[in-house]
C-alpha cells in the first residue's frame, strides 16, 4: 500500500456522498490508494463592527461540541461500513464557513491526488440559488475532482 497516495472524499451523509464513497473505494482499490473522508460543518459568518480601511470584522462562532462529536461518531460508522477496504481509511470532521474551501484545504494538506465527491446535479434556478459545492471545489482544488451523482453510480453498478 502506498503511504502517500490519498483520495479525499467529502462526506455529507447524503445518497450522493454514498455513491461517491463507493466509487472512491473501487478506484482506490484499483490504484492502491488510501482514503480520507472529511465532513465539513458549515458555520455562519457574522460580520460586525467596522474595521476602518480594512472593512468589516468577521466573527465565526464554533459549533457545539456535541454536534461535532455526533458528526464524528456518524462518520466512524461510515468508515466501519467499508471495513473490507484493504487500504488505510482516515476520517475527520472540520468546521468552516466555506465548504469548498475547507475541502480544498484538506486535499492540499493531504497532498491528495484526487477528490471524489457526490453532486446533487442541480440545474436551473436550484443551481443559481443553492450554488454547487462540487463546482466551487472543482475551481479551488489542488488536484483533479471526480464528481459522482447517485444516479450515475446506480447505472454503473
């Protein structure tokens, strides 16, 4: 098993994330890579005060410890589901105001060769109003990003 080859798998507990996870497991088996699952708890950013020339100060609250622990426990259960994966699987829960940026920073820290993530595949107004974490990650990531929709994974199976 390669020590340094990592695929980062953002995981939000959706069916799209499950599809991406199983695609990442299959790909990692074939390419002798390790997996690093990351769940990002998105924090609101509150602007307050005025910083003069620099503009507004921004405060970011931290999440309640019990929420973080629940997410970590749930993520460990996901890792347990792929117990037969022959490589190393690590997981972490992080907090950030920008999910795509947090995923990209994790990929950078891990020197990931690939990010494998689920996408909801929204179009039209839903895409305009809700945006796309996958699209923003694609633009920021330091490595290639493979996006998987749950529909695509079901068809491939």
